[in-house]
C-alpha cells in the first residue's frame, strides 16, 4: 500500500471538501478499498474515512408502510438488525444476509457495498477494468469462469460486484448523491454504467461525490432473492436473481427480474419480466420466465455453466416470492 | 504535505450550501437522537475542519483496557500496529485481505478484520484482543483447549475471538448459529469439529452451567 | 526390550494438548510473532512474470529508501526468472511499510519471455519450449512405461471395459503461518533463528552451511508453528536472506515472512493429475487389465508422479506417466504426497467399472484386493495382512454410512436434490526412523523434562512425549515438561510422512524407562527394598504395590544431581503400513451443481494410539483437507499473462464452518493393531476423502463428474455434456 494522507471528517460537507480533488478515495468498511490498495490496484494520495460521519448512518421510515430510508453509512449488520426489513423486503434481507461474514457485516456499509469495485481477477491483478492487452481481451481468451454471459459483445466482461444493488433495483430504490453542485437523486441502476474504453469507470458517481442515502419505496408486491454459490460459508454468489412481483389477484401484473453475476451492471431481464406479466406463478410459468431470462445469453469460453445456473436462480427467486421453495422439499 | 491544506476550489459560500443540504439530506435518515448529535456537531463546525494526517503520526489506542501509544503511518493497519508496534501478537496475519478471520479483533464490541482496518481510524475506540479473555474454566480459550478446537493454532486466535463476540450477543446459539457465527474464519488444519464443540461448550460454561 | 505397557493408564485416552491453552489465549509466541529488540522487517521483490529475463536491475533506490538498513540482490542482470514469485532481491527496513516501499523502489526492467503455465498450454506443440537443456519435448518428460503381465491381453479378455479421462488440479498448501523466519546474529559467527519449520535441525544445518559457521553456533527455535503440511522442511531462500540481511545490518534481527500471494506462488503445491484410464473386468467382477496414461505438473521442478494402480491388485497393467513442466512455483511434499491423486484416479475408474458391471462398487472393491497384502514385513511384531484389515474396515464403514441406502448411479429420484454415496480406500507407509534420540531429566525437585530436537507442527507431538513420560513415571501429563523445537537438542525427527510419533515415541519411552530404573537404583536402599520391588503410581513410589514415599520425596533423595538419561530407538515399539477407508454421503442440487457433503465416515488403523484426542483431530483434519480438495481447491493460472489468478484466500476456496459435514471417525484399534506399536496418522486420513466425494457426486447425479473439484461449474458441465450425448 502506498502512503497517503488521511482525513476523518465528522460531517458530509467536510467529507466533500476532503474528497475534492482527483486523487481521493472514500473509505468506509475497508474490506474492498484497503485490499485494492494493498494490491496497488488503487493508490490514492488521500483517503477520506466516512465512518465518523454520524449523519450517514441510520435507518428511518416504516418498511411496511411507506418504505425505508437507509443511510449509506449503515453497516450491513445494522441493516439486518432493522425490524421489519425481512417482512417487507425479503429480497434485500436475503441478499444482505448472504453477503460476507459476521466480521464483514460489522465493517461493510450498504453504500460501500453498492460502490465496491469489480472482483474480476484480471482487474485485481492490475490489468484495468477492461483487461485489454495488445488490443485483445484477457478475459475473453483467459479464465472467465466468473465473468459475464450477457453484454459480452463488448469488452466489459466483468460482473457487477454488488449483490445488494440487485434487490434494490428490483425494489425500485433510489440513491441520493451529494456533490459540489448539490444533491441529486437517481434510481439505483443509474449508479452503474458499462465502461467503453480504458480509464472509464463502471460507476457514475464522481470520486468527489458522496453517496448519502438509499430510499427504498414500499414494496408493491412480493419479492425474493435466490443466490447460488459454491461454498456455504463465506463466498461470492456465482449468480443471483432478485424478483419483485406486483400482483393482481393471483396474477402477476408487473414484474422486475434483476440478475447478479451475469453482466457488468445489475442486469434487468426484461424478457423474464414479460414472460411473467399476466401469469399466475406456477412451476411452469417460473420455468418459462427462467428460459426467457437466458434467451439472449452469450457465454464466454469457460462460463456456459452459468446459463443453466441463471435459469435456476430466476425460477427459484420467482417461486420463492410466492412461498414455493420446492428445492427444499 | 502540510496539514489542513485547504483545497483551492472550495469557497465559503459553497461550504455554507453544503452544510444546509447535507443536514437536509440527513434529516430523512436519522433518528431524533442522532439528529441532535449532528446538530451539535454542525454548531462546532467552524473548529472542526477535517484534519489531515500524513507521514508518521503518534497514535494512542485503547487496547485491552490499556492506553498504548506508538508511531504509525495513516496506511498502517490495526493488525500490523498491534503486532509490530505494540507487541500484541494474538491476532494473526494470514490472508491480509479480509477473507480468513485470523486477525479478528473486537472494536467497540463488534468483531472486525483488523487486517483491513486502518489503525488511525481506531483512535478513541475500545479494542479487545483475545489476550484479554478469561482463561479460566468459563472462558472461550479453555473450551477450545478442552475440545481440541485447534491444531497448529494459527487460526485459533481468530476463531476464539469470533466465538467470544458471537456468544456475547447470542449466549445460547444453536449449532447452525455457531456455524454462521464462525463463517468468517478459515482453518487449514481442519479443526472445525473441535471448534464447533468448543463453541457450544463455551456457551454453556459462560452461563455457569 | 520392554514393550508398551499392557494396561496403560494414559496411553490411548483423550488428553488435551499441553500447549492448547497458550494457543487458544493468544499467548503462544509463533516464529512470526517474535519482536526482539531492534527488529527490522524484511520484504522481497519477486518476479511478476512467469518467464522473463532481467534486462537491468538497480538496487540503489532501495538502499536510499527511508528506513532501509540492508538490501540483498539475488538475481543479477541477465538472469532468467522461471515463475511468478521467484525471488529477485530482498530488503530490511525499520517498518514493514518502509520495507515494501523499498522493494517497489528497486529499478528493474524485464524482457518478458514466452511462458507456459497450464498443462495444456505446455503440451501444445505450438507452444515454446521454455525449459531448454532438460531433455524435454513439448515441455514434457516422458517416463518409462511400467508394465506388468499382459495389459492388452487382459483388457481383451475383459467382459466389461471402461475408458475414462479424469483430472485433479494443482492445489497449494496454504499454511496459515507463512513460510519464514526471524534471524539474529549474536557476534560474527553465532546465529539464532525463530523459524516456522517442520525441521529445526535441517534448518539449522542449512543456515550453518550457507554462512560457513560451525553448526553448533546456530540455534533454530520453533516453540510452536502455524502449519506446514510438507512444505516447510528447511531454511529456504527467504530464511537465508533474512540471515544475510541481518548480517548486513550489524546483526539486528530481521523478520522475513512471505505474504499470502507469495505463499501460493513460491512455497509449494500438490501437483495436478490427469489420467486416461482403460480398465476391464470379468463379469463376476475380477479386474483383468489396466492401461493408464497419466501426466501432471509440479511446476518448474517436475515431480508430479503418483501411485497407480492404487490399493487394488491389477496383475496385467501398463502405466506411463509424463511430468509436464510449467512456469509455476515448484511442487513440494504435501500431506501424503501423490496418494490423493492416485486414489482419485483409481477409485473413479473402479466406480465407473462397477457401474458398467452393474455391481455394488463396495463388493467390486473387495473382490479386487490382493489375497495377501503384507505390511511391516520383516518388522516386529508379526507382519499383518492388510487385505483382512480392509475387509473389516469396509464392513464397519458401510454400516456407519448406511451403504444399504445407496441406489445405483443416477436413480436418485425426481427432485432437484439428488442423494449419493461414494467410497474409497487408501494406504500409507509411515513408520519410525531408527536414529532419533530423546533425553529425560528427573530433577531433585521432582520436575521432569523430556527433550529432543523435533517440533510440534500442530499434530500434538509435544503432548505425545509428555504422555509417555507421565505413563511411565505415574505422574500427570501436565507435570511433564516437553521441551522440543530447539535445534541444539539431541537429534529429533523432522515432522513429515507421518513419521514423527513413531520415530520419537520409542526413544522417549526408553529414555524415561532408563531414568526410572536409575531412580529406583538410587532410592531402593533408602526404602530398604530391591529396585525390582519398586513401582510408580499416582505420584507415589510403591514397594511391592504399597505406597511408601511421595514422588517429590523420592526425587529429593537425589541430592544435588539430577538423573539424565538418553533414549534411543529400539525396534518393536513402532511399525509402518496402514490402511483405511472412507465413505461420503452427498446431496447434489442438479439445477445448480452445488454439492453439499452431508456425512463422511472414516475407518482408520494406525497401530497403538498414544493420544486419542489429538489422533481424532488429525483424522478430522485430514478429512477436511480432503473435503477441500474434493469440493473447492484449485490453483487457477492465466494462460495469457502467466500469473496465478486466485493467489488469495477468497477465490482460492477453502471450507468454512458451514461447509463441514457430520464426520464419523472410527479407529480400527484391535488388539492385533495395538500390538504393532506406534504408527503415524498425519497423512492417511486425507487421502481418500476427495475420491469418495467425487464418487458420491457421480452416484447422485448419474454421470461421471470427471474433473475435481466438484464445483458447480464442473458438475453442471458434466451434466450438460451428458445431455449433449443423449
């Protein structure tokens, strides 16, 4: 890790002041940033520690009525301890409970989870986000078992690392960002973009901006997440799906299906959503949605296994939303 | 680099704007109690410009109830500070990347990975390592010893610390809860069977059963 | 010579390890915990490239870097590095942060050369030959064909034949305490090192040899150490560098331990294994022939062979093995070197053939054990027939796992979760080295010490010696000081190959017996008895079975002079050659490929068990190591950039608490086994687990999953390729 100067401001405005300048990094839980700094992937001249800012932590609102406002500095442990989260947003609760370890949940914040950098092992080895060498993609020609199966015509082949972004997109959550020009509020999916060329970032938030809070609207229907991973203990999901189903009687009137582990952004499967609209959720309709979800998949050389895996997590998330956990029978 | 080096692009008027807006932003999030704290902090803002630390800094830490002082750099992790500067070598450095748990340390009551925590961020916090734990029959170390929840023992400080922290918040865990509570730690010798037994035994012993 | 006590009080019971509380309370000081005054921190520059020539190197910026006290170059301009992680230079500085800064300040230019890092890449005729001068073709050293009987004819005679391709990847040791040591010069020719090693004396000799100082002037200390698994048998280059840096820095101590990535890259690994196997049998299940072509990589240093056929009697067989050389760190011995690979390949083929025969794989295995498989031949007591041991063990294991519930391959119900059962057999040599010694001291204050230059790598070796002494002297284990981990003591066994306990127990026993005899000689007159009338129990000296004097009072009779005895190895107290079997029950989700191991059963013999508690821990640990091999571990190399992609502990996956199944361990501890004496237990229980898990997964999902580990990727790919065929 390179030497840096360090500030631990107590207020958001002092943090913004400290972050102003191209070579600063905001530090919260540290499990991502400190590791990247140790590997010299990121070497800021200044680190601004955000956890002294009490204004960024805390949860308000009533999950069962009008939704929750979650401070970006809220730890995952505090999020999971919030009463009502599990009942109103099982999709978010499930995803959060599967992140990391007890220690990571104590350290990591929801804001840090949303803004962590990709875990792509080519990126972490110092090859840049697109991992291009001599005009060729290292990922495409290399070991891409953990990489994308959608949007693979481009060169951004990493997968978006935040497993909380996925349920938050499904639930229609928004984030508030504070910057020099004031405050802006955008849907969670707009935090992410697909980098096109070397030096582009996958995050739309500026290095001199501060993620302040996440506003999760009241859930309009049923929601659930399902993730598949190799280990039962600490591991990253291979793929995950979050669904949010608005119901009209026993029929789905509107659906959101969002995928983790398949694309460089939290990936909305409009095909799966369309397949669910107007349907009663059954094994068959869930399977049809799952088939639709992978219809445009273009896996890389080593990750075709993610196609059946994605089908499974979509099917299971849809069925879990209506309380059918057939795989546990 | 000088401390308190003001960033040229930031002017007073913008700072005023920010103060208002961030409080507005925060208001929606916070409980009343925290709002009051924020307001108090805002009142002191004039003096509270973010202090920059760089180079070598003197740091005082509250470790196992003792005030300990040493010289660190902002980049020094809590783990390396404990081990290299303060000779508190219970926590171990193994993965050094927040994966294995050998460095687990309790900070303000919560177990965390000290390998990815900056020492300077721990000023004013209560730091506990396993050296402070009860080594008697009601303590977690005793249970690990009696149930052979260790072999080479290098992961053991992390497991013992994670176990103690878990039992402090959940004194009567099920086996499944014990597993989840210790999932942030990795053992290479494969002592998990003894570890799980030890954790359940420690839960009983701590209650005096 | 005396045999082991017939009705022991302590031997074979469950006794917590002596250093357990120190380890569990953070008080035990590991070599990497040592902070002697004036300590400097070492760091190394290692090659970021898999293969490169050093065009230029300038150490001056490191020498001028703040806080730096010494810099040592290892590789000069023009030298070639052959793997990522190969050491180029080292520095010592006041803090770790400064040492790392100094390493990065070194000015170095590489001419990157073509590399091969995977087996397929190395063997591709289009790839460059990267190891010139070793007589390789396609970076491969072809071994001779080992032939027995008539393999082709045997296969032709078979009623049923299978042909399979199986593989297991390179895995690394991942010792939790990294390799390294802290070195300190006390004058120009006297060196002390706190080393994380499995062999204090080997380490001391290497240091003495490197610096051409008398061996007697080097002290290597290893009070406790954080895991070795076969990879820590010497000072290693980094240990020598620590001592050299210390010398350059006027003797100030230098601590040099590897970082985690470097551990994966340069500190050893288990070679990969790839096999093309043809195996045939008669319809009543007798193997008629086997032809196997195998290869694997031990990195830049070769050594990837493994035993095959394994366990079973195959009279008509042919085996050819090739070592593939890649630009990767060299293999080192890893817990039962070669055996887990051989077990995976053999047992997968055995299962596939049993399935093709429509035969219970358990019965098929029993039919193909040799009639007599004699181990400990020529040793005392009598040799044993391991085939009979296997037959017993398999019966016990089958009962414990519930083998009767097993269904034929692929008939495991309609739901997504398929249950499967698998099994595998293994064997190991072990046994004691005949040249080790233990000293025993009985002091006039009653304190007792046994000492030798062996070390405890987590197996419980320290406690074993104390148990033996306490058994003989009628004392409690905690009353014995077991002083090991010091290279200046009498020759002790290096901790490898499951040889420590069988090597050290006999000399320990003999030393303590001699000390007891000497004590009896000295105090018998004072008790008005013959030495032969005396015995020891519960801290008392007994005359003809009657307590006459406390242990402490008896020792006080020694006056000022302690009793000091030296024990040597005698035959008959230890033996070699063990067998075991393991069974696995798994639940496989065929829609996700996720494998959950539900239960493992291990039945294992290892002769006379000294401490049942640490013995059990060794077996549990071996199984969990095998579970990691079966489910998670894999070194992933990038063919394009030549680097290891998962040199961490996150994407290099290892089981956590939630991954641990129910584990049932059964010691096969008959009177016949106990009579064999002490045999080690470190390696045997880690051999069969991955094979048994793979077979259970295959039983569950209905198609062979041919590539280890049993990851969702490998399971789903196997299912998909089968669908493709159907």
